[in-house]
C-alpha cells in the first residue's frame, strides 16, 4: 500500500512539474526561491555604488489566488553598510482562464504589488519609499509562444525623513506597461523578454526598461533562473542613462516547486 501511495505521489508531482512555466505570469504555483541580486545605482552624478541582496522569496497558490512574500539582507559598497533590505508583498487573483486555442484571451487577472521600505535609506540599503502597484494582466497564446501585457498604476510615497527633505513632493504617481513576450523554448527551458514603459502622472519621470528572464529545470520541480534589467530615462533627445537611481540589476535564483 505504501509503495502504491509513493508511486502515485511521484506520478502526480511529475505531471504537475511538466506544466510549470516561470515565464507565464498568470500561472499559479507554490514555490520557495532563494535569490542573490546585484543592483547598480547612480547618485546624481556623484559616487556610483552597488548593493548586493540575498533574498528569500516564497509564493503560495490556492484556487485562483496567489500570495508572494519577499524578505532580504543587503550589503552596500558605499561605506560597506549592511542590514535588512526592503520587503515585498504581492496578491494576485486569476478570475478567468481559458486554455482553448481559439480563445482571444486565455487568462485574465489582477494584482496588488507592494514594496515596503524596511531597509535603511541613509545606508543605501533601501528605497525609503512605500510603493503600491495595483495592476491587470492578460494571457494570449500563439503558435510561436505567448504575450502577457501588464498594465499597472504606481503610487510612491516617501517614508524616510531624509528622502522627504530631498524631494519637493513626498509622493508621485505613474502608469507602467510591461509587454511580457515568452517564445516557445526547448523542453525544460524558458525565456521571457519584457520591454517596459513608464509614463509620468505626477512628480515622476518617463522611463523605459528592458528585462530578460530565463532559466532551466534540472529536475522535475527544481530550476535555476537568471534575470537582468536595464533602466533608461526618457528625455527630449531620446533615451538616457539613469542619473539618480537604479541603472540595472542582475539576479540568479534557485526555484523549488511544491
């Protein structure tokens, strides 16, 4: 009897693992993802610095619902400061899903993504601001892959007193649009390329970013991922390097799916 239960469990795990697609932002998975991230910053033309963050990300999925939480510990190259990094909480709800090949929309969901300033801003370990991003995302499948357009409203409010004193206004608003492009890949691999556009609503800046997210499964439920993003500021003469803020980040991640 025990052997039958064990074989059944392994078979179910194998079937579930074959369906896992990290390049599908509408997919609901439960996983634990230790992450190492390198972030490069520019400070208004002053001394550039970088931050290395060790993070633990976990996500729990239920029927049509996913909850993600992320905490981390950061180290800054500026004065060798280290301590707790900013945290993240994300709620995602998927009320509609249709796997039909002829469907115009294969999935539709909404989310609230929140970045919490638990890191020390004065030590370059955190943003010093609370960021709330409600948004909507849809899935559209094609013979060559899939598109996942994601439209978000971004509200940022400065929490740290030092950051507040450096700003004319302590809050900003923007619209952000991510076009997630996921081509079909060989079995066990995935790739998602995302051009991202940010439009100023109030006290923000227009921006463009390009992100690439790829990886492979080395077992049925374990994977290694790599993600890189470059950020640009939109000005009258075109795209320019970021003068104040994060220029790019690169992170590697181990993913374990339950």
